C-alpha cells in the first residue's frame, strides 16, 4: 500500500481559506495510475466524501456541500494532491483524510479507496 501524509490543516475564521496537501510515497506503481480523494469526518459523524480526482487529473468530483468553494488538483511529477478550500464555514470543521485507490477512475465511496493518511484537523471558527 502507498503511504499518504497530509499537511496544511489548522484553525481559520469563517470565510477564510486553507490549502491541504497530501504526499504519496513510492509504492511500486506510478502515482498517475491512482485516483485520489479527500474525505472528512466530524466528531460523532461518519466519514464523508469531499472531492476526488482521476489519475490523469482530467476528471474531478465534488460533494454538493463544497462545490464552488473547494478545488482539488494533483501534481503527478511530485506525487502530491491538494485541496484548496475557500469560503470556509464552521460546518467544514472536521479531520480531513487523503485517500488513494489502485484505479484511475474517480469514485465517491469510502470503501473504494485502499490507502489512507492519518488525517489533518481543520477547524473553522464562527
């Protein structure tokens, strides 16, 4: 399995921005062959889909709750995927997880992703 490490979380006021990054370690397969996703989990709630990007970067998916505010991108040369979060709301507060799957196509389902990072905390104050 690939190792994933997230960074960029923190505390921000409502309306502010944060950029999360996730770096994948070498796994024996090209990073471009893995679709990548961001998920989040708030206290007492199930882990939910936020955004995903295909191996090539040409296809993306977003949860309705973040459309127009969040943007996912990837740099296959650097083995990184990023999540730009703008116009943050208190309800965006959660631990954010980076995930990868051994297929190029995007999906929103938690169980389609085989490797997960440890997560990074995002807190949005009102």
